C-alpha cells in the first residue's frame, strides 16, 4: 500500500472499464485519477446493477429462496426473538411467494440504499480524515472514492453467489467457514462470520483511496483507523447477538 502514486493534479481521466479493472489491479494509480476527476455516477450504476443482478438471480431460485429463509430466521433469532410457527410461516410465504409490492420494494431498495450507505461512509471518512485532522479533500472526492471501492463488493457478489448456490448456504468466504469447531451462535463464531475475504479486501482498497484523496504517500495509518473502526463495530454486534441469542 506504499506504491508510487501519480499526483491527482496530473492524473489523466480514465474510462469506466479501466477504472473498474484498475481498482482491482492498481488501486493507488486508479484512485489518483478518481480524485482528480471525481466522476462516480456510471460506476455507481454499474456496481448496483452487478450486485443487484446477482442477488435477484439468487433469490429467484428455489435454492436461493430457501437459503434466504434460513438466514432470515437465524438473523431474527440472533436478536433474541423466539420465532413462532406463525411468524415462521409468514416469513416463509413472504420469501417463497413474494407479492408484487414486495418485489417492487426490493428492487427500489437495491437502487436507493447503496447511495445512502455510500454517503454515510463518505461522511464518516470526511469527518475523521478531513474535518478532524485538517485534510483538504472535498466531500465529492471522498464520495467518489467510496463508490469506486465498492467495485470489490460487486466482484465479491459475482464470485460468492454461484458458490452460495452450489453450497446451498450463505457466506462462503468468511472466516467461520474455516473454523467449523466454533460453537454456533457463540461470540467467537459470530465474530468470525464478520471477517470476510471481500470485506478485508474492500477495507484495504478503501484505505488506499482515502490516502490518495488526502495526499498521503502511505496508507498504513489510515488502514489502521479503518480496520479499527470496523473491528469495534464487528465486536459490538457479535457481543450483542451472542448475548441475546
């Protein structure tokens, strides 16, 4: 994460395809272009289409519906809620035979929620690395960095969705898959479930992008902050779910 970086002021604009590939293969150089030319709309649409398309296909299959049902029930139970037969049946009907309104809401959510989440993440990064520490990147630049870092998530969706279909399970790339001896529902099992290969990759790429936006030659310090924030959130969620289950 300390490779040579062209100055954003001199970086040439890149097309959509080179930016998509560059985020995966040469993130620092690609982010220099993104920061210099913070265009994010087409990339946002591409990420939403790829991610949403994979989810829609998976949930349209019988395997996907059953996996989604099982995961939903586990999520409800992890909040300390006892799932009655009636609640289970209502949840099952909603997933197995979704109404047109539910399908429409799901489609709208896939379009609306990502930009909102990106805005929240960009806002936090802007406050932490800009306002609080005197950085000079604009919110638009930080938002473009966050959107482009989500390319990793889109690739992750394309990679894990077929695996989830074959395995008839979710979360094919998290640490819990490799630690089957952990007691299901325990704090450590839940924490391991939040350590996902693509999340780690995304956080690393995001750290590089933020470093470029704020003119940092090295992104190690920013990565420590980014990973530290995620670790605190993951620990808090795992502890809460383990206590409630």
